[in-house]
């Protein structure tokens, strides 16, 4: 089936992408001090950011609420029609309402705005019409004007919703920076996602204290065997005074020593240990530990601060994290 006006699917796709790209690009010229004020108000918010909008704008605001929440700003989506039928109680005096309507005349939002003003709650609005009721009644108005929709009929919200989404993302990222949100914070909020897993630190996975396989350098090899068996990692650290890492002994080392050395069980760990084991810092990423293990073809890394033994991380810990 041929497209109208002789345009093929890819021609229409290019036109849509060009229009939407232009809509986002044009937002640069609409940024002013209102954006700074919006970020300041959101930074000072002691409650949550309540995102709201009807129809396509509502779908966009759901995404913006999710982005804000995942970058350190507690947020929720409130359907404006439901709000005026009982859900208004979700808004507290400590919250900030972030509303979007391209026309700025959506009836459900106008009724909600009246109620929000009575509560004395800060309202930030995103519209394409600075003279609209929503814009006029907002504490701060952010312009998201476009030249045209990407819809061939210039009716369906396309470029306008894309522009609103982009402005919301810009707001969320500026707010994240203002609040000092870090990669550690991101990992804490995304423990089950692949992005969060990639930001997990060695210290979050390492075995320490009583779970750390370690013997003193003067321990007998009989004690070494017991420690390796008890901790179940196929390896033990050999430490000296002050917890300094001196070396390590693996179950593979034990087999080789049994083949080549008599009276092994009476020898000391310090005499039999493998010196200069591979180490990693606790603040390194777990993915960095995996790379070292793969490059060196080993299954464990000792975690050290300078030369002092803090813990151990095993390949099995990384398997459980599903970094592979």
C-alpha cells in the first residue's frame, strides 16, 4: 500500500525525525532564568515532586516522575482527573507539583491548579502557551513551544510531547547535579538493574572478618589446610604483623607441594606461600575485579588498603551479581 502524497515510509520517518529533532533543538532558545528558578524550587523541596498531566502529557509525566525518582528526587505521578475525585490527599504542603499541558488549557489540570493554590503548594508548569491559564497560575513556567507537530495532520501530540519529555529530562539532570547525586547513589537505587550492577563496588561484595580466609605466616600447613577447607574458596591469605598481606596459598599449591615436598604439614605458611598475590582496592568497581580475574586467569582477588588485608572477592560473587 503506497503512502499518501507519494511519500514512502522512510520519507515520512525522516520528516518526523527532522521535525522532532528541530523541536528539541529549539528548546535551547527558550531556556531562561525560569529554568534556574525551577531547579532551585525543586532542590528546596522537602517532600516529593508530584508530576501530573492528561492524555499524552500524562504519559510523558509518568516517565519524568520515574526519571526524577531514579536520580535522587522522590517523585510520583498523580492523574489530574483522579486528583479531583479524592486523590488530592496525595499532595502535601511540602511537595512541589510539576504539571504539563501543551495548550495550558486542559480542564482537569485547571481544576487541579485551583486546589493546589489553596493548599499553598509550589506549582511548576511546562506548556507551549505562556499566556495560558496554567502558565499564568504557576509559580514558574517553562516554555516548550514548537513550530509544528510531526503528525502529517498537525494534530496528534508528537513533537510537542517529545519537547516536553526533553525539557523534563533536562530538569531532572540539572536537579541531579544540584543535589550532588553520584554513581554510588545511582547504584543504591538500581540494585536489580544492569546499570546498577555495573556500578557495584568491590567493598559491597567482598568477604571480610570471620569470612575472610587468612592465616598467620607462622601457621603450620596443617592449619592452612583447615582454613582453606573451612572457608570454601580454594585459597587463603597469609598475613604478617598488623594484617599486612604477605602471600597466599591455594588448593592447587597444596597439591603441588604434596607431590614435591616431604614433611609438608609441619612446614610454616610463610615457607610455602606464593608471594605477591593479585590485589584490588575496595573502592574499585566489581567489573574491574572481573577483568583482572579474566586477564590473570584466577578465581579470587585479595582486597587491600596499601598492603593491609581488608577482604577477598571471589569469582562466584561476580557470578551471583550476573556481570557475565
